[in-house]
């Protein structure tokens, strides 16, 4: 059985990015970046708040998520 991505698990629970972000007071763009693997919440901030909420709702898997980003941080502009 293939492991589901974070975004697939998020949608499998019936969540919508916009509605979820508004309901929990999260930044919609930060939530999208987390779901796409662009940020991993290693520092405190909007992404970390999203991850904390996803963890409470049982979407975030500590063993699988946030270990590897889908972009090269050295090439990302500030």
C-alpha cells in the first residue's frame, strides 16, 4: 500500500484549504505551502501554527511529514 501525501490525507478527511484556514484562524498561503511541502515548520511562525493544528486534527504524521522538503532551500530567494 502506497503512503498518502499530506495533501491527500488532508483532503481524505474532507477538509478544504480555505475553509480550514478560516475556521482555525490560519494563514491560507502558509497552509498551502505546508501541504505542498514548501515549508516544514522548523521555525516558529505561520507554518508552524498550521502544523500544530494539523497535528491536533490527526492529519500530520510526525514519522513521515516534514522530513524532506520538495524544494531546495539553498536556491529559494528571500
